[in-house]
């Protein structure tokens, strides 16, 4: 099964089943087609059932409007809140935000 996913827009562009003997050729054709589009991912998955692919690769089947970096944004926002309360000097790097978020999670579980 071949999946073509647009990470920029958070949507699956195609999901096609191919006979085994044609799958690699179809994959290379799609790779060539989207070669210049760095936000497009072409994936070849070996499976007998579509349901299995949907279970093992759920991120490719989310509704349109899904924000692929939404979780990272949430972590950054949580880190900013933690940093503001700890009075961390600016600029704050992403690693500093993630560390602040981890500290908050640890202190919340105590």
C-alpha cells in the first residue's frame, strides 16, 4: 500500500493498493513526482489489510486540519508558561522550553 501525505496541510493525498509486483514501481514513480516537495512524504507499507495500515500509521489518516506540529506547539507553550514563572532570561531555545515542560510534569506528579 502506498501513502502520499502532505505534512504542510496535514492531509493524506493518496492511499493506493498495488499488486506486490507493481508496488515498488508505483512508489518510485510517486517519489519522483514529489521529489521537490519536501513537505510531501511517500510511504510504501506492506500489509494485507487497510485496517492494519490505519492502525499502525494513524497519523496519516487524521481529519483535514490536523496540525502535525500541534503537540510540539503545546509543549512550547507549556514551556513558555513555566519559563515565565521561573523568570528564565530571553531568548528561550526550544530545548529550554522542553526542559521546563519536563520539570513541570515531574513536579506535578510529586
